[in-house]
């Protein structure tokens, strides 16, 4: 029986990247010993994409309900993100981790296999609506 998934992020500065996940992203964690933090992730889903070879690698993307708001929140902590691209599947950016690595983040346009996490305040986001659109600022 599968009970969960464990994703690895490789880093040239694991201490900084762990601090980012703990302090900026606010992920719950446990200390597995000697400061080796293991983080809880929000609900996850996976997809299988075609590749030219079996060693094509794997990727981890964080999902958000408002990519522009999340980019602004990260900027308040000195974290840079790439320009937002809009492929058919969502609004996509790349987070520059403090340790020098990259982590994808996107706001999906597609149906999701998971139920999104409720936002603070207890109300779930309405599907397909960004905060800017609801406020009439876009």
C-alpha cells in the first residue's frame, strides 16, 4: 500500500533552502536529526509526460491559486521569480531558491485531481478566478 510520496530537492546550500521552506513558505516540518528537516507538503498530484528516454528526470512544481500574489509575497522575502509565462495549462513561473536551485510554480487552468487547500479565512478559492479578476483590477 502506498502511504505517501517523498520528493527530493538537491541544493548546493541545503541550509538556506531548508530555511526558505520553513520560514518563507511556512511548511510544517520535523527534524529527522542534526537539523535535517523533512517538510510536509500540501496535497499533491502527479502526471506522466512522454519522454525521449527513460532517464528524462522528474520535476516538482508547487501549485498556487494566484501566481501573481504569490510572486509578490515571495518578493517581500527577497525571493525572485521568473517572468510569468502562460502555456495552455496555466500561469507558470520559476522560483529562484536561496541555494541557487530552481523550483517551478504554477496556477493551473486544468481540472485538478486534488481538492485545493482552503485559503486563510476558511473560504476556498473559486475555480478559475484570480483575486485580481474578482477585484476588477485586471
